[in-house]
């Protein structure tokens, strides 16, 4: 039984447990004449939760442990003699998994009996072509030991899935039956149900926290490995970015930081004034009819894929700036430039500023406006002297959110600004950003343990610290100014 089907069966059992538990509580209450401690729905929720939660816990734990157990067993079946010179055992094990998955597809497609694999009537030479037909492309000769390991992997996975199905369903039925017999009128079902829900909420929050900790931990760990190979002083203070992948590389971060901040600054210079003026107009001047049409249309900009913005920068904006500004002024001859990426990125992040600022301005109490008008101020004076200062914390937060979005953008920079890592003030010159180099250093046939690859984690950690700093600044500003208006 597949995982999805097991999940569906458990949900059906939980739904049935809800109605059965609710009916039992009402029946016991009617028979004994005693009033239920909780609403009848809480008794049904208790049975449903006892069915679903332990079963899902067993399912998740099984899905996590089973691959580890099977991999360890199969790994022992692959002798060192079949590992290619200079190759890694993990690559051979990956081939084992692919062949095992391909065998399932071949057997189901060609209606081959399971016994054909176990009795050896089908060997690898006769099935290799069929594996290619189902999308399993293999390079070079595959040893017999690898094929045998793939068959063992498939059998182990099949047996494990069968046992997982039995274990999950038994746990669901056992805990459901136990909770059903536990129902009585004085049972504090509401407390049990709410405890389950509280634990679920805590677990969800913990997952988010652990995910963040895992991301930071992986960045820190690999960054430490990088600095063991490459001096931190050269990384943070060098002004040259020149990875060679053959030794003698210069991996200074400053050219990348400069490109990142330069492009982001231009984007904010475009997005902040336009977005803020849009927000003021929609919140204070526009009619309801205009607002109902204009705001969704502006927010559509945030839903356009960044690759589309990148193509727009490459095909339209870049050549326009080159032909009408850069070349006539003698400032450059390339369509890829900081200004191209900055302008297009600014257009992309306008909704981040306008939509959030609009909501924040609308949240300013009407009493502040009425008080300003009562003192004789005009609408424009009220906006400048009362509304904007009151909305300042939220507006700053919206701007910093847009800045974080601009700093993390990749596709627009690749197509609009190029990939040149250099320090230059000319906005018509091609430059690049930290995110672009993270992608380029982690792609291609490069050795993962080399400093030229591990530098991507140092770049990622640096970018993380920068965006974290922006968030801290935003929180500080919000808390400082919010006290004046609450």
C-alpha cells in the first residue's frame, strides 16, 4: 500500500472514530442520565485524535528509519572491487536505488511475474534495455553485484512497505479501540482534545524553529570547513573575485557585496517612491471603485515569475539603456548593466512597498485624521504631518522587506546585470551579486570539498547575516516609534 493510500485510510478511520465516539458519549449519557462533562463533539475528537496522531507518528518514523536500514544492508552487499577508481561508494548505491525503482516500473509495465527475479530467469543483460525505456539510463557496465543489490533493495523496500502498512493500521485501530472504551460521561474530553491541539501547535512551531536552526547550522558548519582551507582575512578583505578551481584562487567577497548592494539600492530608489505614492493615493485619494481595480492590478506584478522579468531586462530594458544612454554618453556598450537589473528589480518589488504600506496607512485610526482636520489642517498636511508619521514603523518594515527581496534575487541579475564581479561606480557596467555566485559555484562538475565550492556556504552565511541585520533594524524602528502612537 502506498504512503498516500495509508494516509487516506487513517483519515477515514479517524473520521469514523469521530462519529462513533460522539455517538457513544451521547448513548452513555442517555442511559445513565448523567450530563456530559464536555460537548459531544469533543468525545468524537478524542477518538479521532487517538487514531490519527499515533498512526501518523509511526508512519513518519518508519519512513525516516526504513531507508537507513535498507541502505546499510545493501551497502554491505556491494564489495569494494566494484567501486570505480576515484569513484564514490555513494554513487554506486545511487545506481542501486535507480535500478531498484526501475525494476518496479519494468515489472508493472511488461506484466513480468515476481518469481522471474528471484529464481534468476531474468538477468541484468536482458532487462537493461527495458530499464532505459522507463527512464533509467545507466552509463558503462553494471556489475552483477550491483544488480543483485538492487534486487535486494527492492525486496527490502517492498517488505518494509508491507510491514509499515500493517504497523500503522494496527496502531490506529488499537489506539482508537482503547480510546473508545475509555469514554464515559465524566471524561474530560475537552481537556484531552485541547491538549492534543496545543501539542500539535507546539510541534508545528518547533518544526519551523528546527528548520531555521538546521539551515543556519549547515551554513555555519560548511563555512567553517571553507575557512580551514581559505583564510578568512582574504575572504572578507580582498577586492578580487577570481575562482580558478585549480589553485591560486582569489575569493574576496567585496566585489559581490558591492554588486548586490548597488543593484538593490537602484531597485529601492525605483520602488520606494513609486510604491509609497501608490499607497498614499489608494489609501487617501482613490475612490472605492478605483481602489478595487488598481490594487489587484498592481499586486499582479508580484506574481510574475522572475524569469519573465529577467527576459524583459535582457531583451527590452538592457538594449534601450545601451542604445539611448550608455553608448551616446560613452559609458558602456553592453546591454547587461547594474542599471538594467536595478530598474527591472525595482518594478518587481513595487507591490511589496505599495500593498503593505497601503494596508498600514489604512490601519491608522480615523480619529487622528479627524483631529487634524478639526485643527484646520488640509488633507495633504494631514498626510504629511499625521498619517505618515503614525504609519512610519510599518512603512519602514515594508521597505526593508522589499530590500530583503531585492538582495536575494538571482534570475533578474543573471539576465540583466551579467556575471562580472568587480568594483565600479558606473551603473552601465555589468556586475553580479552574491546570490548569482552561490548558484554558479554549486553547479557544474566541480569537487564539493574544494574551497571554490565551499565558498558558496560562506557567501550564503554572509547574505543571511545581512538580511538578519535588516530585520533587526526593522524591529527596532517599529518598537521605537510604535510607542509614540499607542
